[in-house]
C-alpha cells in the first residue's frame, strides 16, 4: 500500500460524477502540492481506496451508484485513517449531521471555493498528523511498559527509562 506518491505529496481521492469538478480539483490540488486521483462513482472509489492509501478523500454526496454518506463507511480502515470530506451542492443541516455522524471529518459546499477547499485539506492533514503522533506515542509507551514487565518477570533490575 503506497503512501502519497514518490515525491511525498499528500494523496487525495476526488469522488464526483461531474467530470468538470474532478478536472478542476485535480488541477488545483496538483498545483498546490497534492497528489490527486479521481473516481466518478462509489464502486470506482472503493476499488481505488482498496488498492492505494489516500491521506484525504473529497466525496460528493450525490453519486450515481451510492449516496456519498453511505460511501464513507465503505472505506477500509487505515493507519493513519483517511480523512473524509463530504462535498454537496444541496446543503442542509440534516445532511451535515448525518455525514458527520457516519464518519465525515468535514463538510464543504458547492460551488467550490478552491481557497476554502485547500484550507479544509490542510486542517484535515494537520488533524491526521496529530492522530498519527498520538498513536506512535501510545505504541512507544506500550513497548516500554512491556519491556519493563518482561525484565521484572525475569528478576532483573528495571532500567531507568526516560
């Protein structure tokens, strides 16, 4: 499973049935340091997400084969977890609440303001990094505890762990 691309740019899966939106976002994201990829429906998005790791996914709420909110749950669990952002041209409080309850990390409205999209992506990448750092700290703490317990069971002195 690859992370981003060879240049280390954050990878983004754009899921939208409108070719114009995919093209606009692909160009804007590429020009701003991201590695964009796209899918025109939910089936293609799931296939791509199973083949490759994406840092972020921009998902239209109205897809031809599945509701974007339902698609959220079909992304396989990854570490760090792909941050998922719902896009919609028909915003409503009900849609926003449902999307957030089903796993969306953010919600943006169409017509897209590219500056707002980029700011949302940066915010989500920052949150993803925080989650990853927290997970690493927890793993390191667990390893240190396990080593101390193992040494204690063997009857040896516990090392000074700092």
